């Protein structure tokens, strides 16, 4: 899939992702929150199809593995989020960090190194309890790696 970047309204993209899963959160009695930093630009230059797919995979997993509590979609300037990030589309634009934070079951340290591989899950009981193929995070990794 070729990268197709364009200026996109960030709040519209986030509202779409949020709305996509709002009913799922309501069904599980999980609070789904959107936390958008006030200093973000109105538009971001991105491949919106790739970004939407990554967000859907992350939010879907967060809701699936959260029994009670909340799932928060947090978007902020990368300098606020910390960590090592790189710019893909344009070198001059600010880098935005997207984080999905939940109160779910969590992933132990050793499993964190394998969950982004195809057909992998934290342990064998995860698939039996929650279902799924173990492809969502592998797809997200592939979409975000150029």
C-alpha cells in the first residue's frame, strides 16, 4: 500500500475513531474518553487511512481486554509524550503522539516483545477468553513501519 499523505482535520479523524467504538464501550459499561491536547494544530499531514486503521486496532484491543474502567485516546505533541519518534510525511511538521490507555488486563514484560508479531497473543488463555486472531497489532506495526 502506497503512502497517501494529505492535510487532515485532526479533530474530525479522532471523532470518527471515537464514534466508531462508543457503542462498544457503552455495551461493556466502559468509559471511552478522548483527550486532545489544546496545543495541537487544526490540520495534520498524514496518511489518514493508515492512521485510522492503527487507531481502530488499538482501540478495539483496549475495549476487548478491558472488563471495567476506561479507555482513553490521548493525542498530544510528541514532545509531551516522550519516547523516540520519527517523522515520515514531512520533516517540518510537528510530530503528534497518539496513545490508547486502558485499565484492562495489561501485558506482562516478556509478552510485550511478541504481541506485535502475527498470530501472537500475551498467552494461550487470552485467545480462549477474549477471542481474536492476534493480527491487529501486527497489522498496526506493519502500517506504521516504512
